[in-house]
């Protein structure tokens, strides 16, 4: 295969698409392997109101479509399949879709992360219809109603506190009788008059009228007693899992599986392989921060390629 790409971008959320726009405009002719479930987490987000440039907000899938068309306009090529294997041991790097091998001088990884969910069919049914995995994204849609947060870590405390700006009451449901969150976060939540903790409890069912959720079934983990509770919103805050299984044993990750990048850059531990977006960001996880780091990755890749070429000709 004499055909070596300048850059292959794996993943197609805001990070990957922004990287594609920048790389394409730098004349790198990027190839994006966007995955079978293209578009990332925004594809299950109803309204995005916090992405600059869209004053009236727009549905997540529409935002992705606009970005994709922009990348396409600058001649990004797309393959809507999943990468099944990579080999970064030597250059050019190798990326496979089943038996089909692609080669690249640089690779940008923007495979994103997935919110961990409870795994209930009813939770899926009411996702974006009352059920959410992101308070910062959706909190403002829940003014003056009662909502619940599931979880016991820092994220759950943060989300609960944030939601009290809008909701009239926030219940935190936790399976045990103590939180694993940091002391300061727990204190902040406990002091908030709008927050009530429901200890030793798990949500076993989300109920609604088909259009929107309006109730949950709560199970007491000690007595196994079940009861119904009226709620207009339910936020799942039990963590995120970055989509990094492909890169296990190849790239450096933290204990949760987020790719490690060198501070202030998108460089991974392998020269010429860059990571951007939620796959390397356990902290902010917003569409706009993902897009920003996608821009960084494309610029890092372009400069790295230039340095390699200069060295070769020098």
C-alpha cells in the first residue's frame, strides 16, 4: 500500500470534526473513520443551548450535521465504520477496519466517552425526555420541578448542587449509607436546603406517559421495599467510560481509561499520535471544549508533520 494518509482521525464528535476542518484547511486531506454510531454523545442530546454561535440553540444531531458538512466542504473523506485494530509500533501507523488496512503518518484519536447508565430499558426510553446524563447540558430545562440525581461521587454532588439553581427540589439517590465523594463536596450538598439524600436506595424503573417521564420506582437496598416517587427529571451521575479499549496496552491512560496527553498539548506518549475531546478530558466534557482540543490536535499534527519533513530534508 503506497497510499499513506497524512492524518487519520478516529471518531466523529465535535473534537474529531473540528480536527478534520483544521487539518483539511491545512491541506492535509484527512481521512476520518467516523464509526458506525457517528457523531458521539451529541447524537442523544435534544437541545444544545450552550454552544457559541447558535443563539437559539439547536438539537445535538443538527449541530453535528453542520460540523460534518463543514468538514466535507474542505474535502475530508469519511468512512462510516468502526476501527477494529491499530498498530502504533512503527511508522507509518496502521489502522484496520476488519481486514482493510489503512496507513497514516499521524493519527488523531477522538473516540469520546460514554456516560455510564443504570441499564434499565425504561431509562433508555425516557433518555432526553426527562432522563439525562449531563446536568450542565440540560439543567435549565428543569425549572421549578422536582428532580433526582443518581450517584455518590463528586460528579453526583456537583450535579445536584448545580440543579438546585433551577429545580425546586433535588433528591440524591445512593445505594449505600455513605458517599464516596470528597468531604468538601458532601458538605456543600448536605448544607443545601434544596437537596435531600435518599440513602440505601436504587432506581429500578422510570415511569412516564410515553412522551415524558413523571415518576420513578425506588427500591430500598436494605429492606427491598419498593415505592413510587413523582419526579420530572432524573440525572444519572455514576461516571463516564472513555472509549479507549482499542488502545489498551498501546497508549498511556489513567486508571479510568482516559488517554493521557502532555500538559498543554494533545500529544500522547507515542510521537505522531494525538488525542482530543472527551477521550482525554475527564474534567470538562463539553462539546465546546472537545471542539477546542480538536483544533489543538490538528495544529499539533500539522506542526509535527512539518518538523518531520524538515528533518528528513535537512
